[in-house]
C-alpha cells in the first residue's frame, strides 16, 4: 500500500490504486467467495467480517487525502454491505469493522493519535464485538469499542 506521501491528489497513480485495491478490496471479496460454501455449511450462528477503516466512511471524511487507501476501504464496505443483503436470508451476519488506531507498521506516526492500542487489544475487542452480533444487525459498520459508524 502506498505511504501517505504517495497517496495524495498529486501523487496517486494507477499502480498504487491497483495494488491497494488488490489487498484491501478484491482480496477480501475473493477470499469470501472461496470460503462461502464452508460458511454456508457451518453451524449457526454464521458470521463474515472484514477489517475496514473509518477512513472508508463518506460521512466521516473531514481530512481528505489518502486517495487509494480511503477509496479501497469505502469499496470494501460497499461490497460487504452488498454481501449482507445477499446473505441475510441464509442467516449469515456480515460486519464491517474499524479497529481504531492500532500500533502497526502501517503508519509510523500512529502514536501521535489518541487511543492507540496494541494489535492484541484491537483483535480481542473486535472478536468480542462480533460474538454479540446477530443477523438483525447485518450490514453495519462497527468501531472496536462497539459504536456503529456512519457510512
């Protein structure tokens, strides 16, 4: 994925868009497609989730920039919302998840943000959140702390 400096209005290019969408958007869809028969044959409750990002929210975009990353996350949210509609009658809950600021190598400046957590904490909270979701809540976008995020 492109670094922040390579993901601006002036610097984004076809190569960075293609590689970012391959990882963030096409990968989750194709993996879900490959595993779908296994999900549908599993015992209930059945759940499919994707780790997205709040930057994929249209309503929450107040900072701009990050063209490839932001649009790839908006696209994965759209795809998984679509899956939620298609799979609801099969009793599969689909969730989009925002882990919050997590200390990884994705952003070397992440510690400048409030609420930064270690990957283990983010994963534990997301897993706990997912375990409580039902098909009535399918197709929603969740923050690791449990609040629903706007599209």
